[in-house]
C-alpha cells in the first residue's frame, strides 16, 4: 500500500514539473503545435455590440443593366491606307497585298428604346460592312446604322425587333465622387459581364476623340470599374439601375485594364440619341468662346485670386457669347447654375443644348459677379467658321480651307497650318489622296500659315509640289502632285 501511494506521489510531482516546464518553454510562442489547443471561433453572423460593414446591394441594378446591354459583332474591310506615302512604290515592286481582307470586331451597346434603338460607340461600328447584335436572351439580329456623331464617339443603330427591355436614363449631373457604379458589357466576347467600382473623377479630357476637324467633345466620367476590350459601347449604371454613361475607353499602357475606365456622361448621350433618332445627325448649340483651364501657375501669372471656373481666352466675333456681352479675360464659374471646374465640363454642358436654347452664365469680371443670358447659335453659321477662302483656291485646288482651331494646334504641337474644310471629288487635292480635315503645314518645305501663303507659294509654279501635313488623329502624311 505504501509502495502504491509512493508511486502515485512520484507520478503527481513529475506531472506537475512537466506542466511547469511546458508553460515556461511555450510562454510567448503560441505558434508551437499543441494537439490539445483549439482555435477560438464564432459564427460569422451579426452579434450585438460588434461592428458590421454592409456594402451596397447592386443585384437589382445589375439585372436591369444586363437585360438592356447587347453584344455587337462587326465585319469590315481592311483598306490600303491613304496615309502611306510609299504605296505606289510598293505597288511597283509587288510588295502590297492585293484586294481587301475581312476583319472582325466586337463591342457592346445599350437598348434605349423598345423598338430596337441601341446606343453604342462610333468607333465600334465605324466603317463596318455588317453589324450583328446579340441580345441577353442569346438571339441575334442584323442591325443598321441610323446615325453617328464622331465628335462624341457615339452612334445609334437599330434592329427590327419590338418590345425589347430598356434601361432608364439617369442624370449624370447628379453624380458624386465615390458613388458606386456598375460597368456592364461584353469584354473579350464574354457576354453579360458586370463589374463594380466608384466614380473616381469627373469631366476628364483624354484627347482621344478625333473627328474630322479635331474638335471632339470629351468630358468623361472616370471610374475604377474593370473595363476591357469589348466593353466599348456598354452601360455605366448607378445603384438605382439607371444609365449614367456609355463606356468608351480605358487608361492603359498595354491595351488591357490598368486601373481606370472612362464613360461618356448620359446627359450628353441623351442629346445625341434624340437628334440621331429624329434626323440622323446632331444639331448642337454653339457659344463661340475659346476656354482656358485655370491651374495654379496660370492663376499666379494672371493675378487671379481663385482657380475655380474657366478663363475666357477669346470671344469670337459675331458669336453668341459676344452678342450676350461675354468678354475675354472673364472667368465663367457656372452655367445654368452648375459649377464649372474646367473647359471639358463647360464644353459638355453647351454640347447638350440646341441652337436657339438660352443658357445662364455666371462669371467674374474685375472681381465682381456678373450674370448673362446667352442664346446659342448653330455652329455652322458661326462667323469664324464661315468660308473665308478666296475663289481662286477653290477653283485651283478643288478645296476650301479654314484656320486650325487653337485647341487642335495645342494638341498637335503646331505653330502654323491651314485645314482642309471641303473637297471637290475631282479636285486636285482630292485626286492626290488628301482627305477632309488634313492640315497643310508645309509646301516644298516652307511653312504655311494662311490661304494667301498657299496661293503665293503655288503661283506660276509648274513643277512638282510636295505637301506636308498632319491629320487630327496625329497621323503625318506627305503628298506629291503637279500643279
């Protein structure tokens, strides 16, 4: 009995010593494996007294967007480029491919009318020989182009189907930074893809829309919703399931998503859609002002107290702005009570208006507030755009010219040049391959600043002529012909 009790006592003391040693060795080292240790756990449900993070419920908005967004597949012909100065030489040596090659493209579109009207990007359908639209229910239809607006990179197409699901227009002027949005489209031909993000900036100008005269209208909504190739023309949707933009571009060094995407604001889309549906072309108001962005450097150099608004660099003679009393050096701080933060935003607001519409401009002049009412005119009737070229140029070259817009000069880094405004099909310039919008910068290596310069250089010249210049998209070109 004594022996048994002694054994138990020894075992007890040994156990206590082992337990003490274990505690000492593992103190501060809880990652040492212990088969008896159980990780504290709890159910992942809400418990009173604990914080809970709740994100926005975007499921309803996603469903509305997916139903109204279509997949667009296009076919078009790859044509020899008229920019290539060496085409004739390559033909001579047999180095150019004969004929044309069929190419395929894809993008997205948004159904905005139950009778088959679909808004998309102009660059999605531009020069397409065939357009096929696939709905969310996987049915496909041939589409036709109703009208395009290269200045905003928008186009309206239509399929012969009735009672289609649509998406309601929102109000892009009410968007706020940090607001949740969805991008709905068909990236990489993956149908009905939805990504989420927030509005990260407004009124972005990227200088990527290149219409014939280089005066594209850019005031993009910037988001961090993931967008890739094939999303172009798709929907940017708010939490209410309303359309607040048409996806158009991404900022990327590789061509793939790298952090930011850009959409055309829906208030501009609505204007273009209505005009294209009614007449096939857009009629937008024109104010006649050359805007200048106000940054810190500009404010300091011009003794401005604030950097808000846009600076009026120039008011064109006879324009709507001049008639209303707008003057150079004015600072426009609001249009129709919408605060203006830069030229892109001012341009966007004016572009949503029609000729004859009246807008209220709030400005600062000599540090005093001024309010003016401006009746917008049709841009085609603006005095500075009138044909100022002499008839001799039209007769001799089969072309008319106009000054290069200041914003296009700045974009292309030009100091001089004249832009081709109109071309006769059988004219000298057209026969040489020159297209509308081409900016002549040099003739026989001499700079050209006006129509008179051009006429003087070519007067009584009966030898070959070398014309150098650039298109609004930045493509340089050279043409040679006999006078």
